[in-house]
C-alpha cells in the first residue's frame, strides 16, 4: 500500500512537531483509503508528553462525528519522536491495536515515515506526493 499526501501536509506535520518540541505532538490523519487529505492537530493529554502521546479523546469523538456527517474518515494518527527516529518505539508497538490504520511518525531530524498498524505489527509504507 502506498500512502498519498501532499507536500503541504508533510510540511504541516513537520511544523507541528517543531512547535511542540520538546514534547511529542499528535493528531489525526483524515482521508479515504490510502489518501491523506487533511491533518488535524490534537492536544497531547498524556501525563508524560516528553516521551509519550495520547490524543485528546474529544478530538477523536469530534472527528468520528464529523465523518458520520459526511466529513473525511480517520485513516490514521500521527505523532513525533522529539529525540528519536521516525519509527515505532517499543511503547508504540505495545499500544498498537493492529487495526490497519496509518501512523505517521516525525523523527527528531524532521524526517517523516509512514507505518501501517497491521495485526502482525507495523509495516513501513511508501509515500507518494499528490
């Protein structure tokens, strides 16, 4: 599976990560199928935001409600690793549900990598600029 997104969306993700530093940023990836059409920043409500993330539950409820009313679907999530690589951490692996959603991870150097949370574990996905 190739994930399609625009360079503007990549820039938005990188800017959110830079603005949140030294804490992890997080948010939602909205779209359809393998196409991300919007990123929706959310508050990181985890008690240790320097090393963990938890998307504000109200942001999730609001996005699901908007999708039911004809808006784009949640196809995944994003977060940053302010002091680490753009790959799933041990915590990410432990928290994954295997639901097939896309995870975008922004590393300490601003690099963005895309992963799919499959039942057998995370699999890296290629990005194609739309």
